[in-house]
């Protein structure tokens, strides 16, 4: 079953390579970028739901702290009250894990697909300064992976909480460096996927943040109008 999943990714990459051929710019690097954008489009509903849920949870923090204070000596009752609060607000604290859980098998499958990918034209496996996307790039793409990962984490934090959580600062700096270190041993095509995924993710977060803000402003205007009426 897993082998079929990996083969499916190889087929998709070859399809997007054919698309670049139709566009008269045949290149496997561009195929990976197109593939990544397609994956992002499929995952967009999950990402939007995640951001809305995280934003709601952030806004519920004062009420959560009040519940924890009220039931300081009754942790189980406090937990039930918090879960009920989440339910009433339509928030799911586990929603933030779902996009990551979906992303992991994609990364593993793409990694295996690229290791043994049968490039129909080997010359088209070259992208920018990278001679072969099936082999690691030791400097350029890992640096881009560090920058792109940091930017996505930074924008995501601002979009969901409106600020940078001091408790997350260490992770915000450590994770990009860790990703960059890993990228030095991965096929360059996988690193290109990660960079593209992160860059598109930054734009995605900004768009979703704008829609969330607009929706809240419209909701507030409607409430003011009803109160005046």
C-alpha cells in the first residue's frame, strides 16, 4: 500500500513535469513547485480551519484562566468546563495538529519518490544552481529553508495570536535551523518542496488573516446595528 502511495507521487511529479513541457519550460524543479502549490490548495480548508480555531482559542484565554482559577482545587472539573467552553465556541484545540499529520506522509512519500525517481530527461532535473534535484544541496536551498521556515512561523504566530509568544521564541529560532540542517542530507527536490510550501504558506496566512479580520469587523458592525435598532 505504501509503495503504491509513493508511486502515486512519482506519477504526479511526472504529470506536472509534462505540464511544464506543455508550457515550453520543461523542468522538474518547476514541476515540484507546481506540485507543491497543488498540495497547498488541497490543504487550504484544513489550514483555514486551523487558524480560525487557534484564533478563537486565543480569544478564550481570559475565560479559560477564570475557569482554572475558579476550580483551582478541582482540575478535572476545570478541564470539563474548558472543553465545554471550546465546544460552545466551536473551537478544537487539536485542529492545529491536523495539517501537520497530513503533511508528514506527503514528505516521506516525496522523499522516497525522489530518491529513485526515473527522470525522463536527466538534464531537466537541474534547477537554478542545483545540478540534480535527487541529490542534496549543501548550501543554497538549506539557507532558503531556514529563512522560509522562520518567516512562516513568525507570520503564523502573528496571524493566530496577534503577537509573538515569548514562550515560543526558542522554538521559533531552533526549528528553522534544525530544518536547514536536515535539508543538507535530503534530496534537493524535497528541500525545494519545503521552501515552496513555506513561502506559499506565508501568503496563505496573510490572506486567511485578512478574511478573519474582515469577518470579525462585519460581525461587530452587525451587532452595533442591531443594538441601535
